[in-house]
């Protein structure tokens, strides 16, 4: 009865039952999503899709963020904002499942909210966002890690379910209608890990948003599905994973159970999260080179000691472009050492193919230590002493917990800097500051549809 239990729970949840930490986490998640979406709005993955689909769009109701005032129909706005939100791999991460939860849910939810002929308060929007994120993370936990290991992109394969639950909440659907929406979303499974490093990776959360939105809209008009879509023998969980724990996860639904929204985290660097400890350490060592009298050109070798998952997910030694570089621990270490910062600019194609970056990337050696945690790494720089023999001078750093981890979460100031860095080149400084203030005050908004005035 997992499907119906999830539907019953989501329809019954009220804003008053949300703890302050969950409201704050939802606001931060939306804020981070908005910045990532604006920042990704000019990426080729977004603009190509927009151009290709332009002749198929319907009546404009919903804002394409970062477009300079362009509205699309809700279905295409959900798709394109979902693509934009994920294309820099800079969006939020639920660390227990590595789901990027807000992209599919917020992209669908905002598109639907803007299409309505009534106001949507900040409280109403946040509540719908929370139930959507909780839904996708709970079903993700139920099939993690087998589902991901076999090759599914868990952000999109669960994201359509989260988006459907969120939009169903916004539309005030009944528990029965919500159960049908969950089934309609579950049958639209999207996302293969094989696509990582290409435009299609960001297509996944966009399509999940679109699929979830479609599911809720169909259910709102009486469209039916199996009301055992998640748990049945040939339902979602048994098809996408050889084992699952749906009943156990449904038993942890809040407020009595654990809030997954409160366990969401934010990326300081626009790449696979397992690379973050190496980048964190490389940036630190960048600041140590000068004081220690070391020039980049003198480096003989850089060794990075990492958790085994790092090489499985980000082992590309010679990425050919920015999208591939996001899955290269070698590139992350190289740009951290060279530039002392790692933002989307360090993943531009021109940087990835820069001779100096390639030279340093080729001197990086990655080794695995199974005793390290995923948010832990050691970075070692070796420079010849210049005397006889093979002795090197060594500069190293042990990153116990990377920035962005639960132990070292990004601060409000850091999230704001990240938002501004992504938006300023698209919106300009004045509008970026207005947008930042508006998004931070999401809870106070009388009508979320007014986001069009700033984004």
C-alpha cells in the first residue's frame, strides 16, 4: 500500500506541521534552484532544446527563467527550466541518495503555479515543494543503491514522482487522484547514467518535471492508473531495482519520521559531488604555493587519494569539453590548483582544452583508499628539490569533510555569493539583487506568480 500511503500522507500534510528547519531548508533549496536555473539558461543544452521545440509551444503562461521575459506554456517551461537547473551540475544534493531533488519538483511546481488563475502564497508553494521532495527522496531511499548501481539516473527516475506529488498538492487533488498521479509518473521512468557527460544528463530532470506535471494534470481530470504503482509485483520499485524497502521508507514519513528536506545540501562547485573534497583541498593548496615558493610549472606530480566511488563516477582522464570535465577528478584538481576557485567558468570548453590545464591534469594521479569517506580526500603536491637523488618536497592537505557536506554546510552568505555569480551576467547586477531578495523571502510572498517581476 505504499502508493496510497504516500498519497494519503501528502494530501493530509499542512504548513503548520512543518518545522522551522524544514521551511528554511525549502527556502534555501528554492533559492539555490533559481540561481542554478538562471545560470544554466544560456547553456547550449538549454538553448538548443528551446530552439528545437519553439514551434511546438502553446499559450504562454510560465516564465523561462533568465530569458529576459519570455513565457512558455507550462509543459515546456517545466522541461526547459529543469534542463537549465541541472546543466552545470551545481544544484542541490540529497546526500543519502545523491538525488538532486529540487530541479524536477520546483521546475514543475513553478510552471504550474504561474499557469493558474489564482494566487499561490509562499506558504502554499513551500508546502507543495516539501511534499514533492519528501516523496522523491523516500522512494529513492527505498531503492538505493541498487537502482543507481544498475544504471538509472536516480534524480529523474524519482523526480517525476516527486513532481507529480508536488503539483497534486498545489492543485488540491484528493488522495485517490494523487495516487493515480503517482502511478502516471511512475510509469514514465526517465534517465540512464550512460548519458552523463552529455546534454542528455540535464534533459533528465527537465523531462522528469514535465512528466510529473503531466501526471498530476491528467489525474486532476479523472485519468486513472494503478493505485499500487510503486509496490506491485510489476510496479515501479520491482522493475527498476532488484530489491527495495518501500514499506520501511513509508514508515518514516514525517512529521513522526525523518524530514529528508532537512538533509538536503548545496554544492560549492559545479561538478559531481564526489570530486568536491579534492577541489576543496586543491583550492587550499593553491593558496600555499606562493608562500612556499612553488610555481605551478615546478610541480612534478599531484596525487589525490580518494574514496573508491570517485574513480567510478569521475574517472575521465582526458575530458574533451565542459560537460565531460564535470566527471573528471583530474580536471577538478587541476583547475582548483591553477585558479584557486572552481565555478562554472572553470568548466567552459575553452578552459578544459587549455594547454596549461591539460599539462597539469596529466600530472595528477588518483589512488583509492577504501577507508576514506566520500566527503574526504588527501591532496599531495610533489616538487623536485633540485638536488641529487629523487627526493621531492611535499605539500599536502587532508580534507576531513568537504565544504557542502553536512559537517561543513554552505552558509547563507556563500549561497548568496553563488546565486549572484550565476545570475549577474544574465540579469545584470540590479535585477540579480532584486531576484536574490525576492527568493530569500519566498515564505513571505503573497503570490509566487510575481516571480516574473524579478526573473
